[in-house]
């Protein structure tokens, strides 16, 4: 994935939990790439859900 395709995919979307998860992972990937890293270097992540009824 190129930087331009990542930036193009970062438009804020409101949708299903699957769509929100996809958006979050794309954003994390963008930040990691900008820092010279990538998803392949990730170790762990904790997700807190504010409203389980979504």
C-alpha cells in the first residue's frame, strides 16, 4: 500500500463495527508508516469499547 492510497483511505466513516475496525487499522498503519515502521512490527493492542450497544 502506498502512502497516497493510505491517505486517500483515511476519510472518517461511520458504519458497522467491521467498517470502524477497518478504518482504525488503516489509521494505525498510516501512523506507523509515517514513523518509518509498519504493521509487521506491531506487538499488541488493547481496544476499549465505550458503548457496547453500537
